[in-house]
C-alpha cells in the first residue's frame, strides 16, 4: 500500500480510485450480523459502521458517487443510507474489505498510529453526539459523523503512505515544539489540513465538516460542538492530566451552559467505547 512521493492532487486522485480499507472488527461484526438474520436490521448495521470512521467514509463515498438525480439533499445519517439502499445491496456494494490490519501488516508502527487516530475519532464522536443530544440538536447524526470523520485525510495517509507519515511522527516526537503543518509541508509538500479541506470538498462530505474549516463559522454551536469534542479527545488521549484540559472544560461548559467542574465529571464518567447508538 506504500507509494512514492506525490502531490496533493496525486493523492486525491489515488484516494478516488482506491478501495478504502476498514478495521478488522468491522469486517468480523458485519459478517456475524449477516450470518444471523435475527440480528440483521438497519440500526444494528449502522452501529457497526459508525464505530469505524473508515467504513463510514467508505459508505458515504459510495453514496455520493451513486447519488440519484432525484435526491434533493445530502444524506449523512448512516441508518437512512442503509434504509435507502437496502441491506442486501449494502453488503454487495460496500463490502467490509480490504482489512487495515492486513494491509499494514508490514508497517506495524504505522498501524499503531492509525489505530490511535481512529480511537481519538471514536471518542470525539461519542462526546459530540452526547452533547448534540443535550443541546436538542435535530441533526445529531451529522454531528456524530462529522466528528468521526474529522481526521479522515490523516487516516487515509496512514493507510496508503505509511513511511513518510512515520517520519513526520518521529520528528514531532523528537521535538514537540515543531508545528505539525511545518513538518508535513517539509516531508509531503502540503499540510494535513489542506488535504482534509480538499478531500471534504471533492467528496462532498458533510457540510458541517466544511463549516469547521471556515473561520467565519467558528462560533456556530454545531461547529463548536465538533471542534471541542475533537480537542477533548486529542488532549485526553494520553492522560487526564493534560494542561489544556481545564480550558477544554471551560469552553465545553460555555457550550452546554454548565460549570467546568460538572463538565469534567461528565466527560470522565462518559463511556467512550467507540460505539455510539444510531
């Protein structure tokens, strides 16, 4: 799966042709449900899909490419997508393969970094979905999916370009004062933010993801929800002693109209298994 140095346009073209890999547990869980007809329904399948940002991306990409002319709006709710296409069609058209763990078996360090990124995305989706429900957001599923896909460009690069990604990671670990964008620019010729922005635009991913890139919309409640959930997941990834967390609690408290201490108790008690109800 490794490729030589390419421009951002080259990578976008490659991603457009590539068969996006998914997590092993996604393949296993979907096979189990398909083999047990009593378990098979759109809600249970949606739960499995939204536990895996790569599988979610794979489904959204398929739906966008095969969008019906009569479809007047973009679908973001995974359960609605499954109901629209039918479960039999889903299993045939969007198979849960190839498997990430097999594709990166020769790059175990990259696999570890990818799985860490996936885990942060899962936790961000858990937080953002919970907060959306607390805020009575009528589009909570778009919030969930947007948080889940907040680092998809990085995930795809780990899958398809592991060696340079490991070099970026190594340099940042050796010098924590280095800006991510500077290291990425030096090694890849573009930044991860630029790649994410272009991927969102070309693949017509959820509008909320596009809004997150627009400074003019930075204070919109739904944008704040996802941004704060992503920040919290990143800052708490290693421990709950990160110096940035008190600011996170304060900002989340403003969003939820809640005292920071209450926010801290809430997020530390929250189950972040990576599985969010659909």
